[in-house]
């Protein structure tokens, strides 16, 4: 508990110092990596730089293994508002969110603070301890579902139900989320109406935004930004970074869904997730016969949910993926033992879920019904991930055909055109990107947890032959496409009892 309090205090201090002002204002954002392993905590700041409109924001934590949803909620930011929270290892062993922020959330702050990250979507073959471990690493999706204007939108709420005043021309939902003496009311009929409306289904079905307007919502505009800090309190080290902005294309609809467990009857109309589909493609090319995961209202929207009319989830996923697509990743590493240095690289692929996902029930049955290994592909496209460039290892979906070009700091060079070999190299060549938020430990000696981030969920070790230098890794997708990869290099070092940390964002190359 003391660690949570300290992390919360640090998060507040970072906001006060203006460190939340570096990221670009967007509609959709991705935090490439969060961790709550060992002594690590991840601090998250979400900022509404729009000083006119409020924002209805979806926040979803996905696990590092196969992008399974482990925790999601909604935040309602008033104009100029900042929401802060931190994730650390809770008493149950699972990751746990702690927030003291006064902004409105669904569910409430009290519920968020009392609920460990959820393991129901993880591999059922894992032990309880392993499931808890898998919640402690992953990445974060953050996106504006809708704006909340001060003025009543056409057909919007303006009634005499506290805290609103009838006929004042002020949007009741805006009143519900607007801070009063630094605290948002989070009450009233407009606030509770959000829990029962099926806005996403209504809005996507037509060309009118009236269903959203009736709730006090209008189409989303840019203005969101977010930053994260991974902090190790015991070692007095920290890495910070900004959330990656993602292009969602045309916006003329409101993809709002209530934060409830209500069943979504036609989820494939609103998401490209193969596990929601009964027609997903198995690894052997045949079609599935049933839905692997039943979608609830809280599953929507996701990064494949359309923001515009006549746009399919596959088209939306393609737009978002193209914004992140790269054919190579380049960065530095430092593992000099004289300064106790260690380096981990994080490779997060936040849209891979919409091309290939893991059906754990099918994978478990594969020992009896070969050759199904649990991979489920989006039936309508295979530009990025397909059977040819993916495999399953240790319950993780992996990407094959990654090559590397390694240099030290004095121009020496090692070039290899095959997959990176797991150390020790007596094993056959192994794929590099195993897992959704994969951690590559440079010269880490195949140790888990890794020396830098203490990562243990989706880890690969690479012995590069040099203690310091830089490396370029190709990221080939299926056909000529690249892969949607974001992330950073994380380095720690020490001089005596003094620790320091450094992080550098990966340099990427857009696909032709």
C-alpha cells in the first residue's frame, strides 16, 4: 500500500511539473508498455488539452501475452482536465490500479481501486499465480469515444434533475462531469442514462448522430494526450515516455458503448477481433464453427470500431494499423558490466489482435485434434499476420522471419538474415516477437525476470556479441507490408548504490 501511495504522489508531482505536456493531442492513443512486475509501478497521465469540450474516454489494459483484455473502464474528462493513476502489484498478486483523481469514471473510483486486474480472459490452463503474473505486463489503449460540449446538442438533455437546471441551455452531461470546487459531481439523470443506452449499435447502423446527441455526446475531436512513467521505487529509477498517437481516419459517428456486461448480439459489426467471430479462419485455413469469446458492451469500442459511416471494422483496423506500420526498428543498447548496465527492448503490436488472436480452448484441444493450434485469423484480410509469418510457442503467438543487423560503438558489424537465436544458441532458431508486448533482453542470458524491466511474460533473449552499440531489426509482415510495432529501449545502470535509467523510443521506417 505504501508503494501505491508513493507512486500516486509521484504521478501527481509529474503532472505538476508539466511532464504531461509532451505528447501530441489525438483521438486515439497507445501506451506501448506497462508493468507492475516486482518493485515496478506504471504511472499514467491522460490529459484533455481541449479547453472547450469534455471527453468521454475509453481506457483498456491488455495483457502482454496475447492481447487479452485484463482491465477496462471509462474516464470523463472536463475541459482542460487531467486524470492520473498508477498500476502496481496488488495484494492478490495481480496488477491493481490506484487512483485518487476527482474526475468521473465508470465504474466509480472506489470500484476501480478495489478491483484487481481480471484474469477471466487469460489462458485457463495457467495456474492462478501465472494468470496474476500475466496481468502485470502489457499495453494500454486510450481513445476518445465522444466529445461532451457545454451547449445542449440537438435533442440533448436539459432537464431539471440534479445537478442540472432545466432550460439553462447547458448540456446536463457536461454539468455532471464538470468540476465544482475541484471535484466532478458524477451524478444526475444524464450521468445514469449512459449505463442503459445502446448508442454504439444505433449510431453505427445509420448516418445520424442523434442517438449520441440525446445523451449529450457529439463526435470526437482531437485534444487527448497521455504520458507514462515506469518507476522502480526501491532502486530509485524511472523511465518515461509518451503515448503514441494513432490515426483513426474520418470521424462522423459516436462509437460509445455503456460500461456494462450487456451482451452484444452482432459484435462483428463493431469489431474486427477474430475471437468475436464464428467465421474466423483457423491456422489450417478452415473456418471456425463457433464464437471463441462472447462480447459484452464493455468490450466496445476497441481500436477497430469504426468512427465513420460505411466503414467496416476491418477497414478501421487497417487504417489504424497503417498508422503504426514499420518495416524496421532501430535503437541502441548498453550492457557494459563495468556500470552494471542492462537493456530491454519492448516491441508492442497493439493492432495485431485484429488480424490474429489466440483461442485457448482450441489450443488445448489441439493435442487431440491436430493441426489446430489456436490461432484465429481475420477472415477478410491477411496483409500483416497470417499462418505463413506466425507460429505458436509456449502459448504465445509469435512473429517469424525477423532478421537483425548489429553494430558496436566502434563500427564493428554482425549481419544475420535469419531469426534471432534464443541464448544459448544450441537450440534451433526461434522467433523473435513472441507475445503481444514482447520484451527482447539484450545479452540477458535467458534470465527471467529480465535484468532491466523484470519482464517475465513474453521474453526473448538475444546475445549480440557486443556490450554496447545499436541494432536494426526488420519487421516484415505478410506479403510486402511491415508490422504495427511501437516501443522503446529501456536501459538501467549503476555506480555503487546509485542507479540511473534511460529510455529511447524506437526509430521506425514507414512501409512503402
